[in-house]
C-alpha cells in the first residue's frame, strides 16, 4: 500500500495540473485552441499522460469546469463572514459578482458558446451548468438567512445571480470594475430592503 501512494500522489498532481491548465487555456485562447495537446504542454505533462486521464477533449473540459466551479463555490462560502444587517447583503453581492468575474467564468463562457452549436457537448454541459447554478443559489440563500420557499425571495436571489453574470459579461472585453462595484452596491441596498432581512440578533 505504501509503495503505491507516491504513484497515486503523482497521478492526482498530474490531473490537478491538467484541470487548472484547461481553465487557463480556455480563458486565454478560446475553445478552438484548447486541445489536449495544448493543455498538456501548458501543464508540463506528455500528451499521452493527458489522454490517460482524459481520453477526449470533452472529458477534460467538463471535468475542469466541474472541479474548478466546486472549488470556487467552497472558497466563496468560506470567505463570507457573519456580518449583520445590510453589511451582510453587501458582502454577499460583492462575493457573487467576483465569483463570476474570473478566468473560470471566461473559460465557461467559451464552453457554453461552443455547446450552443454542438448538441453532444450541450448534452454534457447543460446538466453541469444547472447544478452549478443551484449550488450558487443555495450558497446565497444560506448566507442571507432567508426562506427560499417564498417565491419573491427566490426570484430576488435569482435576479442577483443573473445580475452578477451580466456584470461578468461586461468585463470580458475590458475592465469594468468601477462601474461594477457601483452597481453591486446599489443592488445590495435594494435587495436588502426588498428582502426585509432581520439582523443576526433578532
């Protein structure tokens, strides 16, 4: 058992490098240029090693998006503090916006665009994207401490996620950070008032 652990560790490390390199390549180079060979070179592994882990490009890309989205969701959840009142809402909205304004979102955008014209890829991506959406929605509900069974609350939180994605799209071609912060702050105040959120001491 002990003699196998170093090999297993190397295998996990190789897989992690490939997944990270895939996101970087998608964000920087686009869908068309993100081949297994290009990703393997970026990750510093042989093409054969890459194909051992991921036989086809679609396997590599869907795995990369799944792992990286889950990692970012966990990181976003860990960064949220237990502030009370409007401060908590402002922090959440800012975190959600920055969640989407990232190389990961740019990478995912490349995949979504390709999937729109590729039925086989779309069949892989649509369930994955839906699961990510549910995870982030649940994160927002838990951070705000509100009741998602209320239709108005559900739609307000979903509107927040839609706003965050829209702001991320605006940042794809140029730095939109100043306007993004202003809009996020304004929406946080609006959201807080609309939700009628209690303080943590209520």
